[in-house]
């Protein structure tokens, strides 16, 4: 698919323009330099032409700061991939020496370049000042107010007319996988391994990742979309407005995922914050694989380590636990199998006949206990949805059910059908007079 990269010096409004062009709120927008670090991709459409927009970090020179250098490298990759480049500049500042440096870089690419003068809604905007960049007519826009966006998209599409469109999988075809965990446990390194390139910055600095960075991978006839999230800190440490935004985006990624890879550090063990993150995953009922990174540093067998993880994450009993090492690529290939297995369980559908056979056998072996002289009666069961599998039991009175008996029934259902890696929902519903005949209930 055709690609359009937004580039420029820091704090000119690239992320705001990215959000406006894609009609999303993917990119975090703040009024200071260096917020965007990794490349963000989003598909958009204009006048029947579908293309990908890429948001990049600001380009500026600083040989002493390694993080800034790495951000520049990410931007250079986006420039190399792009079919059209949009140089975003600040209309209130006029053309600066930094803008001229960026323009010089873009001219060397010999690719189509459009100069988008942001903040041009102001009467003080110096649009004509940008003719001296030597990149053609500057296009006035306002990312904040949406002015001039249609004209800019017209220019972009005109430059893309000769770029053919590739196959784009639909949302239903793509398995969405969120990589979640505390800061600095190896999430970005894991994403880079899955896609085989440096897609996100990896540094020892906690909090390097800010935006939710996604990347699609095709493997064995399946398409996966990996979402690298910012590290989730304790609530009382989320002080800054920027960090609060990063945490919110990370939680949104978990909610939108099919499978969550929860990454923990084997050397640190399971912390209270790991348990809070696991609680969020369980709350939203996501298929889960617990990735125990740096497990190669633990002496002896990893079985005690896996048992410890399961002990501290009791509310994720269905999750598989995988000891790995991202640095040494130890056991990483096995993660593909765990992801596929968890996703398959997450979208599994069981026939009504098969579910009722298992439930009837469970009730026969262990009848429900009496409660104040009354006993729960289960008439029949049916699966009503997936993501995760949701099974409804029609009973005489849901109030007669104890949570321990529900747990017993879930255990028997898992024994029969697996659902490894995925939660399942059990709901009890009182049967109405119309539902006395199971034939009247449609699955």
C-alpha cells in the first residue's frame, strides 16, 4: 500500500496532523518537543484512494543524546519507505534553519515532497516564507481546526496516482495482539523480534515507549497485528499529563486486543503492579500468554519459576506461562504456537448438544447443593458468543448458585473442550415460561 510520511523538526504539529488526516487519536499530542519517538502507521482513505500515513519523531541534530539519535534513525526509515513526503512546518515561526536542514534531506530523496504549513489559521502565519525551501508551493493547513486538510489530501492523492494498492486484510482477518507489562521488561524488544526489524526504540530508560506502536506480520497464511504498549506504572506514580495519556492508550490497546502477551521479568518475580496489570487483562476477558522474560538467567529448571508465576497470578488460571529470553531469542519461536492456541480458544464455538452433554454429566457426578431447602436445576446450556466464549445456563433460579459450583462447572467444561489460554464466561439465566421447551430458544 502507498505510504505517506509526515516529517519535520520537533513540535510543529506532525502528530496533530497525523490524527487529523487519519481521523483518529492514535498519536499523543503535547506542546513540547520529543513526544513522538517511534513510527506510527495508520491507514486512511480519500476520494477512493487508500494509503498509509506515518507519523515520525522530529528531526534535529544532537550527537550527544543517544535517544534523540535513535528517534532520527526511526524517521530515516520512514522516509526511505514512503512514496510521498509531507514536510510539516510551523507557520507562526516562519522558515527556520532547522526547516532548511530537513528540506535539504528530503530533496536528496528525489521523492515527491509537499510542504504543509501548520497553524495557518492565524493571521500572523508566514506562509509565503516557506517558498525559500525550494520545494514548491507551501500548502496552508490547520491540524487543530481542520482548515485546508481536504486540499492537502487532494495533493497527496494526486502524487499517489501511479502507486498501486496492495492487499489489505480486513479487521476480521487480523489477530490483534497487545504486548503489555511494567516499564522496561522487554516489550519493545519482543515486538522488534516478531517483525524482524527495529520498529520501536529499545533503551534501558523506563518509559521510552509512549504511543501504542502497531505492526502487521503475515505468517503461515495468517495476519497478526502486534501492539507495543507503554509500560504500566502504579497509579500513584502517574503524575504527569503525558504519562497519564500513555497509560490510557495502553489500556485501550488491551481492551481492543484478542490476545495479550503479558511480559514479566524473571529476575524481579511477580510484583504487585504485575498483578494489577493481570487484573486489567482478566477484567476485559482477554486470551493471555504470560511471557517470563530473562528466564535464562535463572539457575536450574524453569518449572519452579512457572509455578511461582501461576501462584501469584491465580486469577489468570487459563493463561499459559512461557519462560523466554528476548536477548538470546530463547523459546521465542514457541510463542507463535501459544498465540495461535490462545486465539483459537478465544473464538471457539461449541455445539449446544456437546455443551449439554458435558453439563449433564457434571451435574450427575456432583449435584448442586441445597440452599434453604431448594436445589438448583440446570435445564440446558448454550454458547451465545465468542471473544471470549460465553456460555449461558438456563436454570430454575440463578440465586441458588454458589460461586464454587460455577467454578466446578467451568472446570468440567475446560476439561472437555480445552479453551487453553482463553477465559470463558458462564452466565445463569432464569427460564421464562416461553423457554420451557428448549426448541423455542435459538442459539
